[in-house]
C-alpha cells in the first residue's frame, strides 16, 4: 500500500481518482482549498472512503502544498502527489520536486499550461499552429485581432474548460470577450490567473484531441477523440466519439503532431490532453494540457479501453509506468444542455435510457439549480454515454438519445 495525495480535481466526477486509488488499496488524501466547488453532498459516499480530507490548503502554491503534505496528521509519508486540474498542475509539480516524489518538470508544465508560453515555444520549434498575439488589455486585444485579421479566437492565457473562450468577428466582439476574460482574477480554488489573453487566428476545421501519456520520455497514445462544439461565440464541447471517426493516416498525423509538440515543451512524465484543429494543410496545435482529459471523457475512454484510465494516473504518480491500453470498440458522448438561462425544473431521460446502445445517462445539475445556455464546459446539465462496435453506431445512438431527452427550465426574468 502506498500513500497518494490528490490536490484538486475537475468539477465533474471530482473524486473518481480517489475512488480508484482506494480500490487499488492505497492510503488516499484529498487536499483542496475548499470542498464547496465540488458539491460534496453529491459525492459523500466516496469521501467517506478517503483516509484524509484536507481543506483550506494552498493548492496553487507548491511550497505551501509541500509543507501541508509533510504534516498530514496520522498519515504515513506521501509516496506520490497528483492533480487533475490544469490550474494546479504547476504547483503540484513544484510540490513533488520539493518532496522528492515522482513528477513532471515544473518549467515544462508552465510552458504547457500557459498558452502564451506554449505558443512561443512551438513557434521557436517551427511547429504548425495558428498565428497569435497576446494582450493585457481589451484595446490591446482589438489591436492584435486587427493585425491578425478576423475572425479570431479570444482566450485567457491560462484558462481551462473553455472558460472565457470565444470567437470574435469584429472589434466590438473582441473587446467584449477580452474584457470578460480579463475581469476574472481567480478560478475559485486558490489559483490566480495571469490576467492576459491570447488572440489567435481562427482556423476552420474539425476539432480533435489526442489522449496520451508520456512516461520517462516514451509516449503512448490511447487514441484520438473527435469533438462537437456549440456554435459561436462560445465553442463549448457538446460531445464526441472515442476513438475518433478518422481514417488511420489522419489519426497517425494527429498523433505525430501531438507528440512533436509535447517534446517541444519538454514534458516527459504526464498524462496529456492535446487539442488540435484539422486545417486544410494539416493538424494544428490548439493547446497542450499536462493532465488527464477532464469532464466525462475519462469514463467514455474507460468504457472502450476495458480498464479504468485512472489506474494509470495512480501508477504514474507513484513512480510506476502505466499499462498501455488500446480501444476495443467505440463510445460516444452527448452533452445535455439547458435551452435557455433560468432555473432547472425537470430533466426527463426515460425514453432515452431504453434505446439500444445507450450505456448510461448521468445528470450533473439538480432540479432547482440555476442554469444557462452553454458558455463554458461547466454549463452542461448532464451526459449521455453510448457504446457500439462501430463509430457510426455509437454516434447514431447518442444523437437519438439526445433528441429524446427533455430539459425544462423556468426562464430567468
């Protein structure tokens, strides 16, 4: 048995990694700034299994986090520390280094998470990517957009989960999107933001991701996932298929582009979620996330990899090499979203649940909760999971289930 510390997680299924670590027989500590963002009442059965739950932890400060880990009451010394939160990956890497535990190079994590630093590193390496500029004011963003040419993508340089991301077609949209992104100073979990925005040339084409890990410099690709996104201005993820519906040569080019970018930023020991756009002249890197893909996708992947992908996260955190996994069939996701802003009054999934191919439907919002139309990946009411022997079969089942789900909202006044 080893002792693993998990510092912050995504908001969806936030303690799934902790449940996996307990299943594997380990002592588990969950360390967070606050449990409030995770709605602990929904996950009490998992929290009751955890050996130590620490709140009020400075999880965005590597030295402070290391100090906390050294002094956990009643715990054996930590054997590993990990996070599933992009905003905390650099602090966790610093803490691991201070504690002498397995981990990624903090400098490489910064290069990946800070999108401006990543873009400049890829530019130096001659890697195919959109043209870009960075700004610290809304007027600066407008000037950058006018220099690049519309449309452009506006995003915080260190954001995640599509928060603050938008597509602008003219100066006023650019100013509004940049102002909103720059007004956010923290993410509510003790992590401060860089208060800069990246302005990128909009590159038309399908959005895909490469799900992979690199261990001691050796890369393993689980597979690519395609993405369905909401219409502009906010490209929220509305679903996708894993593995993606791509011809093998295209998938190989995506994997090659992702691995080249990962090498350029210097990552050598991380799970990775690399996003790309399939432009007319080949894959272009959108972003590199130095952690396991978030939201409902780990479960989607696990359904067809015939293993819990969290097992590999635990293994790597403890200094071991994850087991390579290959998909045996296809899974598809569809997000359930509110049709308008207001208060959620009902979600009827009865018909959809009985469709062939539907594996599960999970709701992530309670009746009575405020909801909005999709503006970030946090604005999703729930998820539909389907599984099939073919990618088209999984997608058809997901589309039909999504058509049958009924979401009722009392509109905001």
